[in-house]
């Protein structure tokens, strides 16, 4: 099991522009999402994230370099895991249920809550649309033909409608961070904390 202590950022407020949140997270510690799961192809995107929290939000930024940058889905709660996708799962306190927050490269969100993969309910769109996102994609591939892209997220604590977590200070949660692309030419599954399962399944404790 891995552990992560998330830093508090006192100079990010509700009125702070998402561009400033993105700039701040550029200087934060990055954590690799490098457990390659359920594939023998050897293809592995380069993925990391930076995370912090403010008085009213979780601040999260993904940094990705990969071959494929598909973004087919544009509506809230579309199956963005089929696109180029990054994900954040979180169970707060001793809650046996958890939230899955999934985003494609352009920030289209899918957010659910429940105890397991097949027993989940999407959050209301009115709650999900509170999430702020900023995406940036390199205009040219690198020498290997891979494209770099970034996604910054400001996730308000009010999104977590089934938990009272304001403020977050001294809170404990179970989390994992993922990168996937189920319908890409080279499907892949990566996690921050390793998963012990013979079949693809991010929805495990």
C-alpha cells in the first residue's frame, strides 16, 4: 500500500483563476502513475500527477505523454474511459463507498459513487459541472511520435455530496490514480498504487 500526504495551499482561493492553479501545480511534487497492468504489449505512456488542496477544493493536475490523444466524448457522464483518459478514485474517511472521477484529454467528466464497479450511480450533472478544468496539448509530437498533454482540475469539496469534508485538514482517504484508454489502438491500464487482479478492474479496494 502506498501513502500520500497532500499539501495545503493557502494562496489558492475560490476566485483564483484555473490558469493560476495550473501554474502552481507545475511546481508541486509529481507522483508517477507507472504500474502497467493487464497488457503484454510493452506500450506504456509516461504519466504523473500533482495534487494539493485549498480551503474549498482538491487541486489536481495530470501530465501525460503518449501516442494517442483521442477525445470523442463531450457530454457529462459519457464513457470517457474509452478515450484518452485519466482517473481519480477516492473514498473519504471510513466510507465504504467511493467516488470515481474520470476525465478525457479535453476534460469531459464522468463521476459516480457507490460500493463497487457494478453498483454505482452517476452524480447529478449540476454537481459535476462545478468541476473546473484546463487542458493543454502540445502542437507537435516529440521525436518518438508521442504527444504531451496536461489536464488541470479544481474539484470543489461540494462535489462530494455524500460526505461532509469541509475542511479537508487532517482528513484521511483511500485513493488511487489511473490512466487508461479502452478503445485506443493500443489499450492500456496504469495505476499509481498497484492492483492485484487477473482481469482489468480499477474498481477494487
